[in-house]
């Protein structure tokens, strides 16, 4: 099965039959942890902006990112993996599971910011 790119509210994500791949921009060492909405990078790619209180040391920020998204989207932490950018602010997060369910929860980010 191929990969499809979809516009979900203001966000774009890629999905196949096994899950969803979403582009994320992380802001470590923030005052509070929060999903801040969708932002466009300089290249025009839309990413989910996430502020984290953890420092980007020893994988702590990645673990905090997964915990925050899992809690917010009501999915198990085991469904998440940082697929690219583990040591960068711009990451690709893989979310395993039913794409329709995951996409609906990501779409809600555009409504809640």
C-alpha cells in the first residue's frame, strides 16, 4: 500500500495502512509544555509546533514529546516513535495505529491550537 499526503485542517500528514507520519517542530526548555498549533518552516512545510520543558539531552525531550502527544491524543506511548530528527528540533514522529483515528485527533489540533 502506498503513502498518501493529506491536508488535515491546517496540518499535513502522511499515512499508510499502518499509521501516520507527522512533521513536528520542538521548542525545548520552554516555560510550559504545550502543543502550540501548526507552523510553517522557512521551506513552507507545515509542522505541529510543540513546546517542551525538558532539555534536549539524553533523549529527555524526545521522551517528553511522546508523553505529551500520547496523553493529548489518548494513545499509548508505545504507538509513538521518533523516526527522524532525534537530535534536532525538526522531527518526524511515527504514530502506529488506525490512520483514520489518528488523523481525526491530529485534525483537532487545528481547532484547539
